[in-house]
C-alpha cells in the first residue's frame, strides 16, 4: 500500500518498534569546521525532537544506538564528552517526565562510571510505569556482546540444573537478551550514508526492514523519519513465506 502521509497510515499498520542508528555527528561537525563534540551536542537535540515525534505519531518502541561496545576505541576526550552529554540527559529526564516515556538502557553497564550507573537506575525506575512509548537507549551495547551475555546466562542455568538443553529455543534466547519481553524492531533506520548495522540489534534484526538515508544525524528531521516509515509501508514482509 502506498501512503502519502504518515497520518494516513492506520495505527495497526505502523511499525511497532523502530531502531535508529544515530550516526554522522562527527562528519556534521567536520564540514562546519567544528570539533566533533559539537556534532554530538547537536545530535542530542535531534534525539529529543525525534523521540517527541515518535510518541506523537504513535510509535510504541524506539531503540536508539547511542554508544557501541566498539566506541571505546575513540579518543578519551570524545568518550568523556559523550558520557557528559549522557549525564545531562539523565539529569534532565529525571526532572521532566511529562512525556510519559518509559526509558530503558540496553547494554553492559559494568564499565560505566558509578554516578552514571546510579542515574540510569533512577531514570529507569522513575519511568517504569509510563506507557505512551518505550525508549531504549543502547549504551555500551553490542549485538554480539548481548548474545554472549545470553549464552552465559543460559549455560549457567543449565549448570545449576534449572534448565535442560532441550528446553532452549529461540524464544528462550530472546528472553535472555537486553530487549527481553519487547517486540523485535520492524524497521531499522541508519542515516549518515553508511550501509551497515555496526553490531546493532544483531539477533533482533533478523527480519527487520532496513532503510538507509543519506543525511547526517544532527540534520535528521521528523520529516526524514516519516519518509522512512512511508518507505517501510511499501515493503512486502514475507518472513520466508510467499
Ligand atoms: C554517531 O556519530 C555517534 C556515536 C557513535 C557515539 P559519529 O561520532 O559516529 O559520527 P561520524 O560517523 O564520525 O560522522
Ligand atoms: C554506530 O556508529 C554506533 C552508534 C551510532 C552509536 P559508528 O560510527 O560507531 O559505526 P561505524 O564505525 O561507522 O561502523
Ligand atoms: Mg559514525
């Protein structure tokens, strides 16, 4: 079906879960002769606008890729600046919760600083009962790392005798991922002109529709998101059937 506007799409046909790879901040800054961190700062504003838009159009789950398990390879100043932006975001979100958004963090928290770990816990706890939208923030997230984490948890249960090998199936693996209990992403959008997933939702993306846009994340607008959703509506999802 070809729709002209997102508002014309019946609610039950909208993607339930959208994944967004927030990429291109550094290049956005470079073309303006600014430090990379200026791009990250602008990217945070884009994130705020987009989450509001997703909620308004009726998207129930959004997962944004904020920091990958590989992003620690970046210079310390850049990692520190990203963690600083995260800290500000967590403080603001804790103060203003009028958006009715449930915030969840996906990823390994262990290497994060103590204060960030605590702020994450506070935000998750305070927003736990919000129902308009679930916003997952993938932070120190890697799809492979997530699978290893699930495999270890399952192996541990087997060793403890709580679980037998025969009981392990796809659903059980899904339920040991950071996204346990949530639907898989219907649509994954990557701006910035790169055509890869970079370790994002590796297990969950098995049947996701992918849309790649040639715009840098800080320039990404609600209209770009709408365009990606309209493209998604044209796809024929067969899941291996005919
Ligand atoms: C995405 O923008 C933000 C993070 C990965 C944290 P980049 O920083 O990757 O920007 P480019 O890809 O270098 O332009
Ligand atoms: C993916 O972007 C990770 C995030 C957006 C957080 P990268 O910039 O790290 O990905 P690569 O290195 O281009 O694959
Ligand atoms: Mg990048």
